[in-house]
C-alpha cells in the first residue's frame, strides 16, 4: 500500500516565492499556511485585501517568522489582473510557484466588466491571463511550477465553444463544469508548450475532493447544512477538511517526484484521502480542444504567452 503523503512531506521552501490566489480562506488559506510554515515567501493574491491581511495575521499567529505579502487580485477584471501581475513582478524577479486556486461555483448569471460570463472569467480567463503575465518570472526560475485547481466536476464539463459566455442560456452547474474542464485543457496545453520550449517550468493540476468552503455559499440551506462541519459525524464519509483538500495542490507544487502534465487528487473512495496522481476525463485530453481554448483565451484576454526566455533554453 502506498504511503500517505501529508503536509509534513512538503520539502523545505526557504528562499522560494509562491503566489496563491484566493488564499484568504478555505483551501487557499491552508495552502498558503503550509507553504509559509515550510519557509516560502507567500504572496496572498486575493480580491478582498482586508480579509487577506487577516489571513496573513492568522498564519503569523502560528508561525511568527512567516514571510507573507498581500496583493489585490480580482480575477473578474483583466485590468486588475494586469495591475496585480505588475505588482508581483516588481517585487519578485523570480517566482518558484504559482497556485491558481481561487474560484467560484454555481453563481447567478452575471457578466463582468470585460463582457465575460462570471464563472468562466474567474475560474479560467483570469488565471490564464495572470499566468501569462507572470510567465517570464516563472521561466527565470529553474524548476518552477504552475498548479491550477480543477474539480471532479470537470467530468461533466463540455466546452461550448460556440457560446462560451452562456449568452444563449445559462445553467450554473454547466458553467462551473465547463470552467473546471477548461482548467485541465489549459494545464495540459501549457505543459506541452513549456516542454516544447525546453523550459524547466512545469504545469500541473489538482482537485481537492469534497470540502465545505465558501464555494458552497450559493447552495440551498439544506445542502449547506448537510455539508456543514457541524455534521461531521454524519458527513465524514464523503467530505474532508480544508487541509486535506489542500494536499493535492501542495503535492503537485512541491513533491520533487511530481511530473509536468499530471493531475493530483484524493486517491480514496468518495473522493477522499491522501493525494496521488489521478486520471482526468477523456475530454480533458482532446488536443484539438486544448489548442482551440488556448487560442480563444489569448484573443479574449489579450495576453500572449512567450516561451523563449534564454535562461530556460538548453
């Protein structure tokens, strides 16, 4: 039986810099906390900077030597993504780890200031733009990694390229599942392009299993009650806490044995348990869809990736 991989297995991160989006609560907070405890300088990239500052204080309360900074990042606004990326670039000539964790789920229909459907904008387009704008800093750092959070919901996802913004009809679950499929299509295409450029930077993906977080704020009262930690003796069989949910992303981001283009998730029954490499849906491996989504994402965001940094070429 394979050994359990836990937060204690995160290697020493001293001297490394990690950016974690949505780090003020839930799984993102646990990712940031573990990385900071392991010695990394962690940038908490969050929409609400007051909550991010409170999260940083909570981490410092447990680890007074933690090296933390806060950057405002609203993934629904490309202007804000560009500002956040520029602030990170000014402060950090090199980046070791970018964890694209922030996300939304099953929200009412809404269009962003850039004209995009909110779920697709937050879960995919914002992270696509942020990654591209920080790519040169990642390429300048040998062995850097980009980890994007997906979900088992991606199995139900279908890329509706003829209506990515759900203008012809919107269903919250469908939009969420499409965005989580997009996360994997993006990861696999990104890693392939990194390898083709001879870069040492890797792209990986993860999913947390079923964890009760703020993502569920739009669910019914009954649904939220059933998933609540207060019913842990009952829902123990199909939910896990935020730290366990953070482990797949932490393993993808720090395990020396991890390989680019892999997908980490809980290996146990009911999407629970310790992290291991897992398989994603056949649709996520459609090379034509990966390339098409990449092209569309560059057009929509105006962010073109450059993979030709001399420092990473053979």
